[in-house]
């Protein structure tokens, strides 16, 4: 009924930039908090950035000043602008959202399948 699909990953050189997008679709009434997570090879998944429905943001310490999370509520999209990328940023990036199902009071949490970001020369 409700799904998230990421796009924008790829191979980039150290110091480069990428912009990730995540589109929500389906029977969506409202979207609350949205977030980006990442999981590097051999490591646990970690929270990268969050944004509330009102636009308040928070970031993991290692990406502060380099990454920017934003959203377009009308388009049901969340974005992650990543600048000054480092090899340590290599990971599968996934978006997550809390969503109220249309015409109900049911609130669900959904994950996208992820998009791979590789930072390498």
C-alpha cells in the first residue's frame, strides 16, 4: 500500500557530491518524520539524518556540515545532498518514513530498498 523508492546512488570520487532522492507512493494520508540511514559493508546500520514534517533537521556527527536533508511535502519526497564525500561514506543508503495511511488512523513505518553510494578514486 505504501512504499519508498530511493534513487541517485553511484560511484563518486573523494571530494565529490551526490544527491539522493526518495519517493513515497501509495495510499498516503500524511508523512511524519523522514530519515536517511546507511549501512557500510561489515557494519551496523546507522542513522545519518532526520527531518520532521515541520522541517526540523538533525545529523549524525560525521556528516554535519557536509550533508543536507530536505523534503518536499507536496511531492512526497525526501532528499539527501551529500558534499565533500569521503571513502568512509561508502554504504547502502536507505530512506525511512512514518506514514499515516490514507483515510485511516493507521500509522506505519516504511523502508526503501536502498541505493549504493561508493566513494573511491
